[in-house]
């Protein structure tokens, strides 16, 4: 495992044969669509190359750069999987619990069982039969978590782009489901779609 400090990737004293999964979610603050998580297991040999390629927190990358890096991460990964929680689940159990559920689902879908899961955030995943370590701002500190954030962001954006053709009134192609001014105005004009999170106040008020 390597931890990113500023622009450096530093070795931690973990066995080289240990398989580490980075886990992160995206879409937590959106008004529309599911919350999506990715779990990514990278070989230690790929970490320096991916660091030099610019893998970091997906929010700090352009859409085109994220796409290229996601493809490279998937190509080099030992295994990677997507998990998500639906809009209905978000409204039923709240966004925090839905985010944790999405991350747990992503991990459990892995065909290769990791020795350790690095989980972005401060919450532990309940009933996870694999050792885990939560990491605040993990997408800035761990290359494995950053890689997961990139893969999850590209996957979710692609999903929202496809849903945008079904729900054309909300400017989803531009906002990816987040609460921009145009999105909120569209909610006021057209009301929420079946994919809007009714437990979120901009949708609930309407």
C-alpha cells in the first residue's frame, strides 16, 4: 500500500503480497439517481505508474481525464466491481446508510477477495467479512481509494447521461444529477422524476 502525501506516494510497511481494495462512493450529494461505489484491487507494481499518470480524487480531474484514467485503472486492476444503492433505498434508509450499502455491495461483488479494504470516510462498513480500515479524506491519501473514486465517478456519470435522454427536462447531461440552479428551476417547473431523491429537501419541498 502507498499513501499519497502532497505529490509523493510513500511506501507503508505492508507485505507486498497483500491484496488491498480501495473503496469509494460518488453521487452522495446529488438530487437524482443512485449513489454508486467502486471497489478496486490494484497490483503493487501498478501504483507508481498510476500515480505518475495522475490518478487522484476524481473531483480534481476533468471528465476526459477521468475517462482515460478509469480505462487504465480497469486495465491494470486485479479486480474491480461497482455497487450502488437505488433512489428508493436512499429515501428509505438515508443517504449515509445508502452510501455505506453501496460500498459494501461493491466489495462483496469482487471475485478476488482482498486482505484489507481501505474505505473512504470515517464510517465502518457493517457485517463486512473482510478486514477494513476507514480513512478520512481517503481519496486524497490513498492511491487505491482515489482509483476507486475515478472508476465510480465515470460509471455513475455514464449512467446519468443515459438517463438524461429519458428525463430531458432537468439538464442532467450538464449537472450529472447535482443541484445546479437550472436543475432546481426545472424541479420547480416540472416536479421530480421517478429518479429524484424525495428525501432531499429541494425535491421534498416540491
